């Protein structure tokens, strides 16, 4: 059996802003809480430790729905070029939790974001892939692509709107 390489989801967006400005939106809790997450969701930061091994632990509040928790476990921070973290659903104490919508959603997704600037335009490339997944979780992730397009796309739209307010 050949080892299976994890499926990678990729989204690329450009912003007519300096890289340092875009980087700050990803590296400061006060900014991240204004745009991270699905559309129609308010984020409350419970914990923000912006260093390798640290956590960004947050509550996601949707209208008339129970609070959902999420977390980043930062693995690599190379300011202002690259960020790597493991993203997962969480409980209120920052432990990893299963996605509320599926037993087969990978417990952790590794996100790698790179920031490059040319002529005042910053290109942000995000690559997401399941981390430590079993076969059923890998399969689920592959089938999730349209939903990932929508989710990450919506998040990047919110980032663009947030940065435009500057």
C-alpha cells in the first residue's frame, strides 16, 4: 500500500496593503477577533498566546445557537512571513473537541499561511490539511472542499472588509 499524501486545500488572496499591516491582523488578538471565523459569528477571545506552543482559544457565538469553541495551537511563527498552527474545535477549557457536525471531521487541521509583498500588494496563501487523521477523516476532508471554499472564503472576505476600514 502506498502512503497517502494528505489532501491540501489552498486559498490565495491579495490585499493592497503592506505586509506588516496584514501580518498584524493575524498576530494581534484585538484584530483577529474582528474577522476570524465563519460569517455571522462573533468571536470572544478566551486566551491568546502568540508564540510557538501557545494557544488562541476562542468562543464562536452565532445568533440563537449554543456557543462553540475553537483553538489554534501555534507551531511556527516567522514574522512577518509565515504562520503555522493546528486548528481544532475545542471545549471551554481549551481541550480538543470533535466537530459538532461530524464524527469524521479531522480532529486537527494544520494551517500554513505565508505572506509575501510586492509593490505594496501583500499576497496571503493559506494551505490547510488534516493532521494526524485516520482514513475516514482524510476522506471527509477531501469531500469538505466546497465547504472549505465557502468557510475560508468568507473568513478572507471578512479580513478584506476589516482591513479596508483600516
